[in-house]
């Protein structure tokens, strides 16, 4: 969620519905946003990834999703501004980018050969894949992840970089691996430096807070500071999968990241 220059404006541009892995219909989310006082909301269904249908929209649901959000735009005109977005996974296929108002570019998998390994399934899966494919080195695992992240803006035509350090979803207090090793820092800094060239903002994502996995949003404060010190922009989002969490951790995000210069994402959409 984001607040614009008018600090009374609540906005959120990363939301999921029953069309993918969300818990509510799109209209239920709109009604909840209006009740909470939001002035704008953007939907961002998960793009079709044929190798993993557990969380994404099918090709048929993608068509229905586009029709639904465009219908809601008209139905609620004058009550709330609604935008049709897509969370495009790095490995998504057959995206009609012209159909959407904005794209969130995200990496959810590490690909080795023809196999895809989700980085956000569980800590157990992360440990298993690190042992099996990276010799037990989380530095190597994270280097592989950030190498894909560094290309996500170009690959997905992203207007917003999604949960930049998603690889830390299960790593609260560095319980799985260290985020202060020289290799880890070099990996994310290299990715940030490359992405900054696209002029695309990074989201401050509260999704793991809503799921009880973290007590702080993505990216870490260290990464967020680096982004803004090097000319990048930050945008709040809740990564909402449940209408009750549309404004999840807003106060915490404001307190933790407010000094970094948060921007409103809506002008980025309107300027496309």
C-alpha cells in the first residue's frame, strides 16, 4: 500500500484474488478497500506458469480475470480507482503485456537445467535444494536467485520490482543463513545496481508479515537504504492474499522505511 502526497490517501497495488491463490473475490477486495478508505487499488494476479499450477492463474482464469477487473473499474468508477495489473513471474509464458495497466516483476524460482525450485515454498525445501544442488552453500543458492532477479525488469517488462529478497522469507533473524556475508551482499548489490538502470521502483512488501513468516517487510532495511542512496524509489504494498490484510503492517512500514523517501506508485501507472 502506498500513500501519495496527500497523506490521507491509502493505496495498494499488489493484491491477489480467487483467480489465483487469493482468498477472496475481486469484488470483495474492492468493497473491503472502500470500507477501509482506500482511494486506489491495483490487482496483480499471478501469471500463468505451466510448470507449477499450484498458485497461478490458468490461461482461462487469466481471460476471466481481465474481464472481471475491467468490469469492476466501470462499476466502481467515482468510488475508487481500480487498476488491472499482473504479477509476472520471471518464467511466465504467453503474456499479453498490452492488456495490463502495470506489471509487477517477480522471481519465485531458481531454475537449473529444466527444473524449477521455488524459493518461497518452505524452509525445508530451501535447505533440501541448497544441500542437493549447491553443496550446502546458501551463498551459492542466493547468488543463483539474485542472478535471475537482476534480469527481472527486462524479462517481465516490469513497472515495479516485487519482493526483491524473497529468498529470505524463512530467514527471520538469519536463522537459515547469514545475510551479512560478503558474497550475499555482493549478490544483491549487483542485482540492485543492474535494476536501477531501468528506473523501476522497488516495492516494500508486507506479504510475509501477513503470513506470520517475518516481522519486517521485503527488502531488508539495509537493501532499502542502498536502493534509495543510489537513486532508486520505494513503493509500499501489502501483497494482499486476504482482504483483511489490505493495509497490513502499514504503520510498521512507515516507521521503518519512511525516512528512505517512499513514493506513490499511481503516477508511474498513469505515465505509461
